[in-house]
């Protein structure tokens, strides 16, 4: 509307041009002398010019405002685009979290049902035990009455029938005592199992409220398929390329025979069946890898049988097995080497003189430090191996309270077989349940990967 008015005024100005120049060129007298009609026309032209100037300034102001508004609108559209992308990603993450939450709820429901069954069984056993205790009380009362009768027979010996009754009662009491002892033991076992189920439900409920759902799913998955190669090699193996009687005793021996490439090799330690191992070959010699943690693809929260026989994939993540580790270590002096990587890509290495005892001492480990780059957590170390179903540490239950099997010297000490964390743990409790290295009196180092190796020593102390 304003632009149309401007054009009209400009048209009027052009329709009435001054004959002898612009009105500014006329003096006051000339204007006075002009007819009244001409004077009125010049006044209108002055008003038009003023209005045109005002409208021009208004147009410039409107143009500046439009440019500024366009820039603001452009910024708003950019922010809306960023918000849309963030909202889309948040929706995907929320959907995944809901799916995992449903899975954990199902698992929790299942465990609660098991818990209820165990409670019912415990109540039934308690009822049976009370009945047996009542019978025991009755038998004790009968025995007491017989003892009173026997005490009155001081002048004559009891007859054969009385002796038979007494012997029979003693046998019944002995049988009842054994039954009561067995029931008490069974009730104790059921009580321990009930506590274990309760702790497991509590742990699942805590993880249901945490943000690390992927770690929870990995923890729930208790079955990890074993890769080919961790079992013992049968003596009647049909593989004609393997001569059972001509295998190296370990990776150092394989290196001395000319092998230079890291990989899977069959070995036969002294007094052991042959089996496969992963050999790490360097310019200095060959080392037998007994543990490897890389990416969390294998669950290390396993029972005693798994840790004794081994599990995992020799080319990725695995635990060789306590039986095989003991077969390698018992052949002579060896060096235990530990290689670690933290979440800042820092790599660290430690070496120990070590000995490993057999199954009779729960594979007790003895370490003496040779070298290391961090404050050492396992110097002058002695401990038996423990898992959550077989605790061999008398004063605590580290494997049950945390995760994985390990030579636990202290619950807050080192654990390289803990639960794998796909991101750097922040909380103190999460670090202790994962893979960590804690020097004595220092802060724990949370680890991204770990590897444990054994290298044999010659009689003079040098590497083979």
C-alpha cells in the first residue's frame, strides 16, 4: 500500500514540472508574484518530496529489517535441523533401551519365580526337619525311660531281650542322627542357593536402572561357545599332519625349532596330553599366551570347571585353562609376562618369576617381580585361584562379590578376568567389577585390554 502511494506521488511530481527551474530557484518575491494556483502547486510538491524522503527512509529501514529477519530465520532453521537429528538419535537409543529393559524384566521375573520355588522347597525341608526333631525327642524320652529301668537293675544283669531292645534303639537313634545331619546340610545348601538367587536378582535390578545395558546383557549371557582348539588332542587323531610324539613342549621350544610366525600351534608338555595354544613369536623367542582380553566377545564370568578346562577362542579372547597352564609351568623355570592397555592407549608391561602349584592347592600362584612400568600390584604375590562357585579365599568371597575367576589376594586388588567394559567405567564399583590393575595403596587403573604370557627360562636364567 505504501509503495503504491509512493508511485502516485512521484507521478504527480513528474506531471507538473517547473517551467523555469525548480521551486528552490525561485526567490520569495517571485513566489509571491505567482498566481495562487501555482503557489498551491509548489506547496504540494514540497509536501510530496518530504513524504517521498520519509517513505524512502522507511523503505531502507524495512530492507535492513528484512535482511536481519532472514538471517535469524536461517539460524532458527539450522538449529531446528540439529534438533531433529538429535531427537531422531535419541529416539533410536530410547527404543534400544526399552527393548533391553523388557529382556531384563523377563529375566528378573524368571529369577523371582525360581526364588519362590526355592522358598517353598526350603519351607518343606524345614517342616520335615521339625518332624524328625520331634521323633528324635520321643526316642530320647524312650531311651531315658530305659536308662531309668537299667539303673534300677543293679543286682541282676539285663536279659537278652532288653539288650536287643537297647541295641535296636541305638541303631534307630544313630539312623535318625544321620538323617538329621543330612537334612541340616541340605537346608544349609538351599539357604545358600536362596541367598545367591537373591543377590543375583538384586544385581539385575541395579543394572536395570543403569545406563550400561549392553554390559548387563553380556553379563547375563553365561554360555560362551568354545572355539575349536581348546580341547585336548586325542592320541588317535586322524590328522596325519600332527605327530603326537614329536610336538614341542611349549612355544619357546617351537621357536627353537624354527617357527617365527605368531599363531596356533599344538604342543605336548611333559606328563600331559597334547593341546593347542596361541604362540606369540618375537625376535627374542616364543611365548605361550594363557589369557587374552580384547573386545568383550567372550564372557569371563564363568564357573570353576570352565576356568579349569579353558574357554573362548584362541584367535580372539580366551582363557587357556588352569590344567594346561599348570602342565606348562611345571616343566621348569618360567617368566610370567603381563601386557596391559588402558583407555588412553597407554601400554604397560610387567614380568615376574613365578611358580604354579597343582589342583591340590587350588592352583596357588607365587610371584616375584622382575620388571614393570607402573607401580606394581602383584609383587611378592601368593594366592589360590577362586571362582564364584568355589571360593578358596577363607576370609572373603571376592569372586562372588565381583566377577570372573582370579588369584584373589585382596578383593580390592588386581583382577584381569573381570567383566569387560566397552567404555571407560566411571564409578568405583563398576571399575572393581571390570578389568583393573590396582597398585598397593594407589588408585585402580581401568583397562581396555590385557594379555598374560609364559616364556621358559634355561638353566642359566636366559630365555630359551
